[in-house]
């Protein structure tokens, strides 16, 4: 019985540490090189014009294939196949956003709205690679990069993680800070965790601003077909880096705001008699 207890402890300790520090990381996380998102966005020269036709009017978009090529390709492919036709905006929250793109809205069961996808998932395109980080960790942002790229995978992949790494993670959890992580160099973590890839800064490609169209998801790299359009005038900075922004509304925000204000149920799903259906998506030149 004692051996079994010790065995379970070895499994549970890294899991508990990961969960504890993940909460800390989420609470304290700031965007690395956030000030460069305009620089990255300005490199996006090409746009794809798209018009979402709805029962409340048209919403014209400018999509950004240079910033989010896989996301734009996925959206245009699904739209061209008629995937979005006859779906409706199933989640509308005033002063926040409207969300659509769920194929489940085509059936009569409202309880499964928001749970559908095209049958696959694909990765986020929120960041561009920045400079390689080496030597001493000078900022919490650099520590967060080491945490996400090296520490978390090491703890998740090893039933008995390196004791030095486990101790540092525990210290961070107890301190509710990344500071204990910053007492070692990048090279220390690479060597100790047998991580051979370079650690690169991440530059946010585009923030989640008013009028942005972004992918809805259930966590990192779980994009499918659902998307949302931001209606909050100040934008939603807490979503930066969590949802791929792949374009913006060029005209028709009045339509977006009308949909945003539709009478809705407790799940923020507009009442059946008020549904805003997508009647088609076109790509005029």
C-alpha cells in the first residue's frame, strides 16, 4: 500500500504544480513585445474582401492572409463550400461580441449550439517569432517564454521531472511570481530539460480590437469554423494572444450592433424569432 501511495504521489505532484502555476501564469501573463503588433500588422499588404450577408444586412470584411494564412484559407474554403450558409449567430453579448459559424445551428436543437465544428482543429496564428532569448532572464516576459516553451512540456512529459525544475516550479507557485525562475539562465533550462530548440520572443500579430473578426476556440490550437466579431469599443485586450485575429469589419458595424442587441436567452442565444441567419458569404474583387 505504501508503494502504491508513493507511486501516486509521483504522478500527482507534477500535475498539481502545473495546475497551480498555470493559474498563476494566466493571472499575471502579459503579452511579449506587445508594442510591436502595429509593426507586424503593417507588413500585411494583401487583403481579401468578404461580405457576410445576413437577414439583418451585410457585413463587409477585410481579411488578412499575410497575418493569418491558414485561418483565412480555412474561412474562405468553408464559405465557398456553403458551410456557413443557413447558420445563425448563436451567441451575442452586448458591449462584447457576436459569435457565429457553428454548423449545429442548422438543426432544431438549440442546446448544442456553439458545440459544432467542421470535423477538424487547427493551430492558432496569434504570434510572429521575435529575437532568440539567451543568457540571463531579465524580464518576467522572458521568464514566461521559458515557462511556456520549456518548463510546462518538461513537467507534462515526465512522470518524475528533474528535481531542480520541480523545486523551481514549486517556488514560483509559493511566491505567486515568476521571479524564482529568473535566477537561472535560458541555457540552464535548455540543458536541464534537454530542450534543443531556441527560445524566441513572441510578437503579437494583431490585438483583438473593436471591429476585429477572430476565431472562437475552446483552448489553444482548437480552431475550427466558429468566429466572433468584437463590439466593445475599447477592444478586448484580455483576449490578445488567445484568439487568432484574421481581419476586420470595413462596413456594416451597424448591422453587427443590431445583432448584438437581439433579445436572447440565458445562454446568450438570440430567441428563435430574432435569429440573425447567414444567407451567404461572397468574395467580390
